[in-house]
C-alpha cells in the first residue's frame, strides 16, 4: 500500500509508472494490475474532509527480483502530470520493490 498525503484529492487521476534499470533489452516488462485507490475521509464540523489516498496494486516481473516503482498524479484527467506526489509510506514505492500482490 502507498499512502498519499491529503493534498492529493481522489478526483486526481493516478498513474503508476513502473521503471526498471539493469534489465536486459529482451526482458519482459513488469506488469501492474488490479490497481485500486481509496481516499480516507474524516467527518468534521465542516462536513467530510479528504485525507490520504491509499493505493494498492499487484506487481509481476518474472525477469527481476525487484523493480523501480514511481507515481505520477494528474488533476486534469491525464493532460498533464504536475500534481506533486511527495509523502509515501509502505513497501510498494521506490527503487527496489519486490513483485507481489497488494503492494
């Protein structure tokens, strides 16, 4: 799971970019599947307030024990990817993510 800070609204389009280094050209690219996202919300005196966005996904790569996983966020349905994605928690993000289920 990757936690994204409250400043990123659920209406943002989330795109995973799986990048890998040191893998031979003939290798099969990694596959990201079963992506889901859910924004945590809190009821306050002003109504519901959005919180961090939890993102889960499955990652497969038969050619590598680890892959680089990064995240791009868009607030305009993918026309641009300028929303800063900053604070991440969990083992499903970074330069050495092991393939598996529900990252």
